[in-house]
C-alpha cells in the first residue's frame, strides 16, 4: 500500500526517488489521521513554499484511486484513508505469500557475528546468556534479509590463565573430580591457585612456565589444556542445545595463536608499534584513547593481539560486509582500540565494517537464584528453573496433555520465557530478572505471545477444512472492516518494516515489542469477532486473518530464537 501511495506522489514531487518517498510515508498515531501520511517539511526547502501549501497542492492534484477512501490534509501532512476492504485484501494477499517479511537486501553479502564466546574453565553466566540470545537473534534477522551469516564463537581458550590452571590441577586436582564436576571443579582449583599464590609467589613462575610450554607446543601441556576445553565445551554445548542454538565456527582465541607473529610484523611494517617499558603498543593518543597493548614485556601476545589476527583472518576468509561483536559495555574501549588499529593499517572498511554491539547488565534484584557453590550463578540453572516453573503452570492449566507434551512445552516455553525477557528491552538497558514476571502468561512476556500462538492453533484446529477455505481467491474482504480487524491487519502489514528497523539498529527488542503488539491486536480481534460462525464468508475471512497472525507470530518468535508449541 505504501508503494502504491508513493507511486501516486511520485510525479507530484520533483527531485525525489520513489524509495525516498516510501521511507517518508508514516503510519499516523491516530485513526482520525488516516492510515498513511506524507509529511511535506522536506519539500518546503526545495520548492520554496510553506509546507502546508505544498500539502494542499499535492492533495488537490491527486486523482483518488479505488483503493483509497479519501485524501485530506492536516497541517503539513497529506493524509490517506485507505478503502478498508481493499486494504484487507492487500495485506492478506501479501501475508499469505511464503516469503512475507523476507527480502533480498543482503543477497551476496556476508555478515560475521562474534557472540556468546564464553571462557573455557569458567562458568557460563547470565552475561553470556545475553550475548548468546542477542547474537542468535541478529543471526536470524540478517538471514531473513538475505545475508549469509557466519556465526562465530570466539571462545576464551588461550592465555596465561591456562598455565595457572595446569599448576592448580597438578597440585590440587584429580581426574575423577574434574570428570565428575566439570567446570565447577576447574573453577574451584583456579580460585585455590590464587589463594595459594598469595602465600607462595613461586607458583606464578611455575604457571608462566607452563603457559610458555603451551606456546612452544609441549605435548603434555597441550594435552591437559585440550582436555579442559573438551570438558568446558561439553557444558557449553549442553546449554546451546537446551536453547536450540548452534554455531558455524567454534574458533576460539587459540585458533589465532600462530597468526599473532604476522600481526606484529604487519604493524611493524606500517611503523605503528612503539616500545614501552619492554612491551609493544600502538599509540592512540591522537584519537583520545589509551594505547593498544600488542606484545607484553615477556614477549607473549594478548587478547587484543588475537582479536587483530581474527579480524584479518575473517576479512580474508569470509570477505564480510560487517563483522559484529556482541559483548558487554565494559569491552567498549577494547574494541574501539582494536578497530582503530585495523583502520590505521589502511583498511577503510574498518569504519563501517566493524561494529561493537554492547548490552547492559542483568540485575538480579532480590531474586533468589539457585547457585551450585559460592555466589556463582550458572545460566544453565536459570534455564532449568524456568522450565520447572513453566512445567508447573502447564500442569495446572492443561492437565490433559500427555507427559511428553508437557515436557516439550515446558522446555520451549521455559527457555523462551528467559530469552524473551532478555530481548524485550533495548539491549543497552539493564535487564531486571523477576521470576513472577518472566513466567507470567499475561503482560509483555514470551509465554503470553506463545499462548496467543497456541490459541490461534486451537481456533484453526476446530474449523474443518480451513486451509482450503483460505487458499481460495474469493475471500469476502468486506467483512474485515471493523476497528479490531483493521488494527490487526495494520500490525500484520508492519512485519517487513519491523525486521528492517531491527536490523538497522541491531535491536532484537524491536521484534520482541512487535510480537507483543501483534498478540494484543489479535486478542482484541478475537474478543470482538467470533471466528467459528455459520456464515461461510465471515468464517473464511476471519480464519484467514487467524492463519496469517499465527504465522507471523511464529516467524517473529523465530527471529528471537524462540519456538512455539501447539498446546500449552
Ligand atoms: N571471551 C570474552 C568474554 O567472555 C568475549 C569474547 C568476545 N569476542 C572477541 N572477539 N573478543 O568476555
């Protein structure tokens, strides 16, 4: 519809591309102002006339087509009122298409997303949960727009901490305990190392020696280190599986360990390295930033060096249009430094091509969360608790489901509830964690949207042969002109624009909010309109609306990395 209206405006406004006109057209906040509005402020400059006058002239010169009810002006706006029957037909026809919401904007382009990236031998905590769900949602959003997306897990699996861990393991660990308790045990002995090293600083030298052995390819050292990785990955992958998520590459920091010498060489060739107390740095004072440390005074590489190597490798291997980094705000400076160094190497693409996507903290408030030991909160425990809580609610609401159906629904809705809570607010804001809200079937929650989906499914299940009825091209669209139906159709029509908006802002919350708006619009539609009525034309048309709502709800949740169940 927007395109049609833009087409009408095209020859009335000079010097404007169709694309620009489409982008300017708004959906007014109140129905009294019509369904679409075209603001004339921008034209005022070019046409050297008051915007109100331009609006009036445009309005007078357009010959009203059948699909519009009327065209009027309101101040500097030209307001378009669509013919409701025509609008319903337009929305339903496009929404019935399998590709509704998709686009090919990203065709032939690759986006790398570096996210989740937990640290080996450390617990997967709530912060990692955030990067995981944000990164996964961005993957879905960009894929829907036709981009090829490489999902990269940049595990923290290299660095001096592994020297410490080997010393700790040799002194206070046992194979059985690590096998039995996994990361929990690795964390215990790591903490022990620090306590002991306070009393006995020689342990630090031992740790350095073991990391040196790792760096020089010592078989024993690498074998123990690899085992720590396997133990950790087993736990991480269990969480990913629970959440239904996957990666294309588990290329952690260690993957780049043999490429850091090249980084140092390239930086040297470009005269970018300066010596500083035995270390090598890139001076960034000209850009108001602390220097980027590249080689430590003991000659070893660090986190930043491996990130520099990773960028060069990824550019060469994937030739990305953009490489996104989803981490907490505390890494803002790190990425600003690394991106600047890449730019100083003469890579112009670094300016738009490398993007840090920060997010806020999870504030647990007064919530009691189960902990396995100390104050450490494991993401896996949170997910499991959510599943248990939802299982209880489903038991109560829907006792007739089979045990298997209940388990399946509890997993999908429980995990979805946590993900949704994480994605509903702008990512930069802190997320508050309140069980009562997260697992509620009402309000702005995942379970509410999933419940609305299941409601659509249940409505359609009870109407025999509905699929045939809605596939026919002779639906009676004139029965969809009441306020609730029009509102719902408007929500549905926004889907594509919502995805584009979310991708431009790297904001899954845009989709999450849309999912709630759509669910609410459907529930209002359902309150006002009975669907399983006797009149066939009315029933079929309302069935079609229910059918596309159900699909768009499912697609929206999918873009957030959340599944759906038919009964819950
Ligand atoms: N392992 C890091 C952490 O847990 C995140 C890594 C982010 N990615 C990167 N390329 N630096 O904080």
